[in-house]
C-alpha cells in the first residue's frame, strides 16, 4: 500500500462533522472581532467583505476536490458536501450583514439589487446555490434520483464563477486579489471539464 493510499484510507475513516465545526470558526471569529470593535473604522463593511471572501474560499475548495483527486489521487470527495454547506453558511451570514447592518432598509433591497450590477451578480450566484444547499442530503438524492441530483448540482459551475465575478466587480478598480480568485475558479473549472472530456473520449 502506497503512502497516498494510506492517507485516503485514513480520510475515509474520518467523520465529516469536524469540517462544519472548524469551517465555521472563521465566521464566529470575524463576528467577534466586529462586535468588539477590532475590524477598523468601517466594521460592518469589513465584516461583510470578510464573510463573503470566506464563502468564496470554501466554494473554491469544493471545486478543487475533483481535480485534486484526478491529478494527484488525493480523495476528499466525502468532504465536498460539508465544504459546500460551510460556504453557504458564510454566504448566508454575508447576506445577513448586508441586509440587516449595511442596507437596513428592506424597501431598498430590489432597488439596490437592480441598480448595482455587482449586487445583481452576487444575488444571482446566491439564488443558484440555494437549491444546491436545500438538496445536500442523502434523502434529497433518493427523492430526486442520482442523475437528476447530479444535473441540478451542476449549477455550481455557474454559481462559483459568478461569485468570483461579484468579488471582482465590487472591488474598486482592477485589484490583483479578486482577479487571482477568479482566475483560480476558471482554472479549476477548466481542469474539471478537461477531465470529463478525457473520460468520454476513453
């Protein structure tokens, strides 16, 4: 047995619940920093941005699982659902901060969504991710059937790039960090689809 096989065997024996606990710790830490006045002169914007970035990071981690297994042999598939749900948790908190602390006027929600393109893109990404989070259970797979469930969850390949585009658009000017994130997303998708085409050709 190779070292990688031993690692995969050990990973297969691990429960998934620590991913939820550890994955959400950065969100609680960010909220605590905001509540104690340690996020600078604009704590609401800082908290909103930090939670959004954490959501994007976990979404990218979920996208990386399949290419990582394909190109390195490291198998993290059983943790992909947890990564996606942790990402959705951060995204929900990101949206809650925007609605409750930043916008603070429910009458302006639709006006803000339609007026600001980066918010339009971000809300579209969130809307695409909602049915994925709602069906991220074994019961949902049984009810939908594996093929329908897989087709539905391909929406992630549209939602995550929109999330990266939202990050680029909301930044002032062409900043390097958002572009790196968007480039990483597009690169992972390219690897994913290249692998799919290779299997079909084989």
